[in-house]
C-alpha cells in the first residue's frame, strides 16, 4: 500500500527544494520519499502554487467549478435529447 503524506509535509518538502535549490533526488532521499513522487509534488506546486495539495477527496476551487459545469452540460444534453425525441414523436402523430 502506498505511503500517505500530509499536505503540510509535501509543502515543506517542496519549499525546501524551492528555497535551497537542492536537487529533488537528494531531498527525496533525505526524507525517505520516492524521487518520482517528489517530482510530482514539485510539478503540482509549480502548476498551482496556491492550492497544490487540496487533500483527499477535496478539489481546488477551479477543479470543483469545472466538475460542476461538466455535470450541467451533461444534464442539458440529456434534456435536449429528450426534447428532440418528444418533438419527433409529436410531429409523427400530427400527420
């Protein structure tokens, strides 16, 4: 099973790399973290410095908004398909 690290631990590790300029592999070895995992943390931090590690099951505000909009689009498409079928049914019965 994969090791779980707290958001605070991840932030401190990434800040150490950013602050000192140490190599990611060295910091990873010092902390006992896989270097690929550490690379992922640094990448995430550089992409979203204000909320890189939102936590288990939590989304960043942007990701949450995207998910909400995608759900709304899916629902509107379903409603549109239902209306198309209803229109076709009523048009067929008017002949």
